[in-house]
C-alpha cells in the first residue's frame, strides 16, 4: 500500500495526495514485487536496494547511487514476528522522501497521524525525525524490558521462578542481543551522516544528528546492561538449581546410609547361626536399642560434618 503525504511551511497540515509532487513523502507498506518494480521505474531507484528493503535480515547501512541516498535502518518491533526488529528503508531523492516498510507497523504513526510538527518539503529534518522515532521505539521497549527484568529478579529471590519464566529470560536475552546487533551498525550510520556526504546539513541538523547519535550510544549501553543483568540471573538460576540438586542428592545419600545401618544389623542377627542374645528374653530390644544408637550416632556425625 502506498500513501503520499505533503505539507509545507505555509500550510503545515499534513495532506494526502493522489499523485506525488516535489517535496512529497511517499510511504510504502508491505509492497509486492509489482509495486517495487513500479517504484523503481517511476522514481529512478535501484531495484536491488528496494528488494533489500523488504529483506527481514537486512543490516543497517547507508548507500548512495546516482545521487539517491538509501538509508537502511532497523526499528524495534518485537510483536511483529520471531525477529525482534524490522527493516525500514528511507530513500532521499532530489524531489521526494520514500519510506518502505516490510510490514504494517506503528513506527511512523506519530508522523503519519500528524502528531509531530514537520513539513515534508524539509526533507533532511524529516529524515532526522524518522531516525529519532526509530530510537524512540528501542527506548520504549527496553524500558518495558527493564521492568520485566526486575519482576523476574523478585521471583527468583522468592524461589518462585518457574521453567516457563526461565525460558522467558532466555527469550528476553535473545531480543536484547538482536537490539544490540541493530543499534551498533546504526550508530555508525548516524556517524556517517555527520560528514555531510549523504545529506545536506545545516548547523541545526548537525545538532539533531549528534543528539540522535548520543541517544543511540545510551541505548547501546542500556541494552548491554540489561543483557548483563539477564545473563547474571540465568547464571544465578543455574547455580541455585545445581546447589538444590546437590542438596537433594546429599539428603538421599544420607537417607540410604541411615537405612543401611538397620539393614546390616538385622541381617547379621537374622542369620541361621548362633548369635549373641539369641536365648535372651530381651534380645530383640537389645538389638533394636543398638540399632537406634548407631543410627543416632551416624546422624550426629553427619550433622557435625554438615553432610545433611
């Protein structure tokens, strides 16, 4: 689906057009092969780059071909599929801005719904707003993950962490690692934009890019911190589970040893040969008492050695 937006300094209200005009923003969502062919032919775009735009595993980068700048980015969208990030291509031409999303997404909703003040004719500033929205998508989700990490940590301290929640820790760690693999090359992309080779920048634009670059660096550090927390929780859970298993084996081994004492004694006194106290009236109770004394002694020794 293709939607054409337009606004200008004299009339900032965002309009939807039937046909593009200079300064328009052309927003393409979930294009098929025919739509990609049409875009390439109509706007003089590199067809292979448009194919990369809908590649789920495309990495962030920036390219320039025939005066057209292609900004390949990834935004946070963990609800979309098994992959926690999705590709977004921003194309900067002399007349238009094109954005191509692989799937329907709210990533640019604040722009398409005119909740942020901007004009499509100011193409560079508009691109910077889009990049800022991408960072915002990571920031919002990482903060939610932070709250989830604290909940899981509280459950672990209360020994109420189930196997399902432990699997959740692993999934969260995988998502964060994917965020990191997208944010790191994206930080290099923002740094490349600062040299003015790809976009015409004014001083105000440079300040915005520097803010976005700092924001990205903070997101990278925040993501690494969350990964360390989850990794520490996972290792702590493994250690606790191992210690609990060792304690269970120790108890079972101790019980087996305690049960072996009366088994050995009763086996000796149950042999079909002459044994002490055979003809004594209280012989049975003597054996029982001796067995009890041996078991109590063994228990006291085990407790002193902290084997129980």
